[in-house]
């Protein structure tokens, strides 16, 4: 029996076939990123008390605000109201035009910054894999110099092809692969940390903040602690893609109920890995925990190689998930501005000779502008290979507005919460506290970034 238009999500002319499991795959892909590899370092800067509590608290905040945001997909009624297919649509519907510009600038800057960071991180992971193989063959003293720029070019070439996927629904298979590989390298990193601790079972670390045992000024330890909060906060951020993911779901059962389960599953899985890896990695390395947990472990060779390979595959699949909302908003805006232009609106179709009865549908806009965007992104990654530090700052800045402020403000309007009521006071207090954390994390990131900027070289990636 064929599904009705409502059951297939065609009530507005757009087919939606997403399920709980495809949504969970998208959400895990958007949440668990290569930033998980820095969690042992983050916990090390905060100590055994503040570190694990911070990781757990950010998980609770992320899930709670995600639940609020799920009810904002439709307005004014969360079940039968008008769809808000993107984050900015929801902001416009509930908060008005004044908030849309600020939200759009932050959201799409972070998405683009993440794409640039993924390009750099993939190059580092490919170089790490190649260097690991080289040292395995030539020994620890072998000449294993690598060039990160050529790996960024190769990654960009792959994304040129993947950029032609029509929309977020069509990259579900990439999200499933990326979700599995993100769990894969998280598990590998956890296993490697357990192996290292088992080889030298000694309790390491301190209960105090900033007591890493390194001969660095006290001010640097304070900045590192602030930056660690930003790293943890950014590691949990997926609110900027939540409504885009929810827009892929079938309308029956109601999207908000399914998306709340998606958020529960994805945030729970994420928190489990984050807490385990952060704590066990800190236990294994103590105050000497590296920025990238895979970079300081070389044995067993096969397991380390699997970890690097999973990082590479994950980032290849996660990149389009972050790129698709940027492609969509730009193409929709251009098409609406020039409705008579065939370049933006005329759909062409070509039959692919290598596939049985498969046709490739495209507009000239998608065929040309998307690759140009990927080229520019790759070029920026090559020109500024220290962008990971800037990305950390963007993460610190974006956590409060995208994960907390806008969801809380929209929910207050959607649920008609009275000013001065108990729930209103609680939500405003939560928003204010998260603002302070974001400001502190931003200050720490700026202080930590200054040293990295002074040592950076144009067109040279530090591997």
C-alpha cells in the first residue's frame, strides 16, 4: 500500500522519508567529531572533579535544550503547525527578523569553520596513518616526513564529488558510515588508553584545576582551563543542525516526538564516549595528556592505524552533512532572487552510463557553485592551517547563542511561558550561566591562540 502524502512528508511538496534511525545517524555524525580526541587533554586541564562533571553537565544541557528546540520545528502548534525546516526559519517564526541576521551569521560561520577544520584534521589524520605505517616499516628512527597540503587537496577532490548530492536526505548513507566510524575511532582511542594504563597501572592526575605537572606559568594553566571548557562545549554542539535533521523525518509519528528520541540516543551515546575517553585517557597520561590522543600512541600498530582510518572516513562523511545546509540556503536564496534565471532554477538530467537506469539531476548553479565553494574552503585550510585554534574560539562563542539562547527564547514564545514564572526564571538563569561559560571559554581560546598564531607559517601544516 502506498503511503499518503502526509505519511511520506509530501504535505508541502517535499518528500520526507527519514526515520528514528536515520535521524540518529545524522545526529551522531553532527555531534561526535574529531574533537573527542582532545577530551583527555581537556579533562587534564580541569582535574578529576571539575573535568568529568563538566563533560556530564554539558551533555545534560545539550539534551535539555535540544528537547526544547524539537518543539519549535512547527509553529505555532508543535504537531500540526507550519514547518520551520531550518534553524533560521524557526528563529524568524518565533523571534522575528531582528534575530535572524545574528543567528544566520553565527550558524553558517560555524558550519563553514567546521568544514575548514575538517579539511585540516583529515590531512593530519592521513599524515598520521602514513607516518605510522612508515615507522612500522622503517623503525622509529626512519625518515617519515609527510606533506599535509597534498592530503588536503585530495580531501577537497573527494568533496567536489560529494557536493553534488542533492540534499541532506541523500547523504543518509554517508551519515550512517560517518556515525559508525566516529564510534569506531572513539572506541579505538578508548581501547588504546586502557592498554596504555594496563601497561603502567598507576593513578595519574590531580583533583585540582590546572595541576598538570608541567612547568608553565599559572596564568597559562588558567587559560588552558578556560579553553578546555570551550572544547567540551563545542564538542556537544549539534543544535545548529537539529531542525535540518528533523526536517528529513516522516510526519507520522509526529516529528517532535521522534526527534526527542533521536536527541536522547545521540546525546547519550556521545556522553558515554566522551566521559569514558576523557577520564580513561587522563588516567593513562595524567598531566601529559596530548591534544590528540592518537598522536602519542604508536602500539599496537594495527589498532592505531584503524583509529586513524576511522577518523579519515568519518570526516569524509561528516563534511557533506555540514555543507548541505550552506548549499541549500545559498541556492534557495539565489533562486528566489532570480526566479526567471535558468541557471538557478532549470533542472537538467543526465543518464549515468555506468549505472542501470540511474539519472543525475542538477542545476547549473549546483554543478558550478558548490565545487567553487569547496575549492575556496580547501584553499583557506591550506593558507591558514592553524585554523583549528580559531575554530575552538568560534565554538566557544557559538555554544551559548545556538545551543542555549535561541532554543530557550523560542520555546518561551512557543509554550507561552509567562515572564516571572518559575520555569521562566529557570530558563533565563540557565541561559545566563551558559553565557558566562562561553565568555570564559572565549577568553581562554584567544589567550591560547596568540601563541599558536605567532608560530604559524602560511601554507604549512604542522603535522
